C-alpha cells in the first residue's frame, strides 16, 4: 500500500464509461494546512506526452484510491511512487499561467 506522503502513478486497468480517453492517473499529494493533505487526481490521455484529460481534488488518500479502483479498476499493487524527475515534469497552471 502506498504511503500517504507520496505522489503516485498507475495505468488504468479498465476503460471508464464516463472518461474513455483516460489511460493513466497521477495522485499528486498536496499539503494544505498543518499536516492535512489532499490529493489532486490528474487524469492523462497520454502520460508519456503529458496529455491531460482533466483533474479532480480528493480529500484523502483512501478516497482517491477507492475512486480509482471503482472508475478505472486500479488496484493497490498497481500504484507506484513517482520519481522526482517525473514530479517535476508535470505541468501546473494557475489562472492559465504555468507555475
């Protein structure tokens, strides 16, 4: 089982009826207050090319993992910890500006 302080990656196991273009998921761990953490679920059409389908904020790791299991068939053994190089290449935008 992944630790709650890691940024996680997994390929989907099943095609979602609602989002059929999604092939991979990143759960990006964000510290918001004190030690409270949330997870930004980033859905990729093509992870290698960083083609993002969309994102969603999850209020905890358990919620994020359960959602990924239900929607995409991703099991706990499918998740892996992302390397620092992978983390740094993910684009983030605030108000249309890259940060």
